[in-house]
C-alpha cells in the first residue's frame, strides 16, 4: 500500500527516526555486563542452578507484562513505551551493579524484565511503521539486518571492554552500562512518532483481546511465534548462560573472554548483513529451515567437544541466529496491522518467556548435576523435536489482509 503524502518537514523527521533508532539500539547494546554477568552472580555466591532459577521469576514478570505493555505502545504511542522501558532499564541496571545483598539483586533483576517488556514489540513496531509511512516497508528486513550488525559491532566492543573493566571490579561494567542506557533514553525522547492507524477503533482491553485472537487463530502468525520462541532458547542457553562457564571450565581467565567473544560477534555481524541476501537467494522458507538444522547440529557438537574448538561452534550459531532474526521479524510484521503491531510483537516475547521460564532452570540444573555436555545434549534433543513439530505442521500461506 502506498504511503500517504508527507510534508517535507515530517519526511525529514521520519528519515531521522531511522538513524536515531540505530543510535538508540547501539547505545542500548553497549552491554558491557554481558560477558561477565554470570561470573558476577557466581562471585556473589550463587550456583548455576540458582542463577537460572532467578531467571524463572524474570521470565514470569516478562510474560505477565509483555502484552499489556505492548498494548500500551499501540494505544498511547511506541515512543512513550520505549522511553519508559529504557529509563527504567537504566535505573534497574544501576541498582543491579550496586547490589550488596541477594534481595537487591533479585528485585533489580526482575524489575529489569518489566523494563524490557516496554521496549520489546514497541521498538520494532516503531521502526516498521516509520518505514511504512515513508513508503519503504519493503526495506525493513535490510534496515533491521543493518541495525543488528551495528548491535553486533557494539557487542564486540562490549566483549573487549567489559572483561577489562571486570578485572578492576566485576560490578564496573554493569554500572557503566547503566549510564550508556540512560544515553539511549535521551535519544528516544527525540523520536518522531509515526501514525498509529485505527488505534481509536480499539479500547485498551479490546486491543489486547484482538491481538491474542490474531496470534492464536491466524496460522502463519501462530507458527512464527512458536518458531521464534523455540529457536530463541539456543542463544539464551548456549551463548548467554553456558558460554561463560564453558570457557571457565577450559581454564580461560575472565580477562580473555572478550577477545574470544569477538569471534561470535564477528560471525553475528556477517550473518546480520547477509540475512536479506540469503533470504532472497533461498527464500524465507528455506532460511527458516536451514537455520534450525545448523544450530541443532552445533549444540549437539558442543555436547561432544569440550575444547577451544568449541568456540567455532558458538560462532556458527551466532551467524545462523543473526540470519534468522530479520527474516522472522519481517515475516511477522507483514502478517499484522499497524493498530496492533506492538501488541502482537509482545505476544511473541510472551510465548518466548513461557518457553524459557521452565526450560532455563531445568537446563541449569542438568548442567550443575551432570555437566555442560549433558545439558547441551538435552538442548539439542529439544531443538530437534520442537523444530520438527513446528515446521512439519506449518500451515499453507493464505493471502489475508492484515487485521
């Protein structure tokens, strides 16, 4: 559908949204804490089981708040929703880094989830509708891929700088990240809100109901939500949770984590920049079949290989997941209308949280009791079964108008 004519001033402001969005995501992605946060919690006296159990209420809070905050973004503005989330994110990160007791760690950590729910869904909906108002929605996959590449570059810097700061104090990378996140909040305040079409047609509660109905009853949307949730378990467990203990088990010092993480980040950059070309070459369906095969085989390999060569498998997983992100997101955005875009995208995060909530502590317990190799083996088995189920029952596409 052709975009409505825009005044020169509004067009300039919408064009500025794109680079401002890249800057916001870049600052938000300067997660200096990422390479050391598990080590930080272990240093506080927690076990891997306790770390992953602490994530259970995190995912519960995220699950309960995702859809209401997504509807808030659809009803009252994506800019407002992202701004609230980014500000609270910065405050809770500051508290997490200053925590001197388990209670403060726990409260700040679960509040972190509440902040994330205001951002997830609304941020990508903001970008898609900005491009739609500019008549450039077909470029979403390319723009999002470029954005993810920027995030990976920033992640590379985080991987280098974070562990070095951690040699001074394990809390220092977290505290610095709190201030860069506040910088991201300041950028969000300069966004220009794109038009929110038909939002007056829905009351807040009705918007939530309609979005859940679309998510559950429309076959393409339902399977895209399940696909992204099951597939998302791999980077969570292998890269975010198990990667650091895996390296520690090899006797590698925390200060060297950064240079090793660069390989995975570099692979992610290549995957993000290649995502659109790969999808054009082998098709959306082809990309969505090949990626699960690659990541499942990689996780299976990690259950066997416990050496520095396992780093290459983490990197290949990073590449595959970076290819998948823009492809899946673009496919989902095409299936939903502007008036409920952020809410349905939040349903995606809700489904993901419901998968992560039981799976993460269970896999953490397996790792504590039987070792990382057994945990990777269980994860590979789950991935194979879930992907066969979702892809094997994928409905035939129908030419439906977005709701």
